[in-house]
């Protein structure tokens, strides 16, 4: 049974965004079609050459500007009934229209994902304005998930676990990587995802390339295989990695898998509110360094996840940002031995009031498959 979900509280998100803008000295936030727009008003618009923009200003009601022909779609989304929807027509100049909705000058925060053509159009009609990236205003807000969002992420993670549990019951030996990838895509959707977003299958030496594109290599007996895949379910993303062994693993694979597993556990144990993101990275890295594989852990320990597959907070050395309850991110240390094999183990975790919970439950043992 799935828990009934609360509708997202867009009204309070808009109010919080205006507060964050005020606190950051930003006079207007201009949000293009992007996950930011979905987060704030529940309108999943396609980025187009025609300008669509939500304007959030401290002390003023928010307004959504859309091309006239998109008005029905915008109205059908959560944005209808939530805020004023203004329109412009194809014969008109969208930038002149938006100019009148913005202060004459000041600091405008524009979506990180706004197309350059629109940023330049905005800059041309507001030459006095200083443009900054909207992540400065919105990413802290988006990084702290509410209960409803965490439940959606947990559901997406459980679906990804199911896809993993299914693939390991199959024979992998003798199959091409891309064939296994195709099965993973199917299983994600059959387990409840709306779409699969990525499907890494790295067998044998290909496992040493963290983002390997599955190809026509045949998976051989005795090899390890890195499986890293995920998708989107009800708007929220999943992302899981497990490394399996086709038949009995070599002593080296067993040892490296054990190190990565201990590193992953150490990072998980380090998570609690107030701890710096980089300390979680450090906890994983120390285990791998002490085992003598420090040079082979060639990426950060994790990334935030939510409406996007990769978003703040980043679990990386140099990020002193303190973790807060409600943050969700991956913990995915790995060891990559060029020409031989690679091992990575990845779970999505959520920061709780006094620690963390794992949203993925698939076995972290070295699973042996046929
Ligand atoms: Zn990755
Ligand atoms: Zn992943
Ligand atoms: Zn990941």
C-alpha cells in the first residue's frame, strides 16, 4: 500500500522564494521552464524559443508570463488558480512585455537553465539590471525536501530496488551490455517509473569507466558488472548502483567490493544535521585511502537528488555547507582499476532529525548472478 500523498504546497514555496530573494538582495527572480518552475508552481513547460517566465518579487504577487497559445496548458496545471497568468502574442515582443513586469533596475536572479537567447533578450530591455543565477536564491529551498517529497523519492527508490532485484535473477553471462541496459529500462518502468533516465552497465574493464555507455561487449563468466540506473517517478528521481559478480568473484573483486561497502557505510554513518557535506565525503574517502585505493576513487562521494538527478547539495571536498534535515543525496563511493574492473555502491539517503535513513534497500552484499 502506498501512503496517500499530500499535494505540493506551491503557495508556501512561492512565499519562501520571495523571502529568500529579499534575504539575498534580489529584486526579482525570473524562472524559465525548468525544475525550478515545476517546484514553485507545478507547471511543467517545455523550454522553447517563445518566452515563458515566472516572476517572483518580494512584496508583490507572483505572475506567470506565457505565450498566448500556452495559456490553456498553463491554466490546467497547478499554476491555474495559484497565480495570475499573463500572456503575450506571437506578433508581439515578449521582452517588452516582461520589461513592464520587472523593476527598472536592480538585481534579477535568472534560472540557471534559462536559454541564452532569453537571458540576452532580458538584458537588452533592462540594461541597468544585474543578472545573477537563480540557484543563489532557490537551491537552499529546493535542497530541503518536505515529507511529501521524501515519500516520492522513497517510492522512486523502492521501484529502482525492484528493478535491481529483478535483473539479478536473470542470467547476465553471454549477454551484451546493451541488452541488459534495455531490460533495466523496462524494469524501471514496469516497477512504476514514468521514464528511465540512464542505464549504465559496465562489465569487466568497462566497469572502470564510471559513466560507461553500455555497448556490444559480451558479459563474461567471472566478471564483475557495475549497474547504475534510475529514472523519474511522479516527478522525482531514482539513482542506484550495485556491482554484481557473474559467478564466483576473484579475491581482488571481493576485497575491493568489501572496501567500497565499508566506505559507503562510513559515509552513511557520518550523516546528520549540522555535519558539513565534505565530512561525509571524507568519511568514505578515508576508508578507501586506508585500504590503499585512494588514487582510484576518482569522483566526489555524492550529489543531491530530487526533481533533478543531480542538484545541490554536492558531497565533495570543499563544500563546507552544513547538512540539514530533509536534504536528500546519493552516497556512491567507487574504486576504478583501469584495464581490470570497477566497483561502486550507491544509495539515496535522506537526512533526518538526528541522522539519516536510506531510501534504497536492495542488498549491498556482493550479489552473485548467473
Ligand atoms: Zn554518476
Ligand atoms: Zn548513479
Ligand atoms: Zn548518482
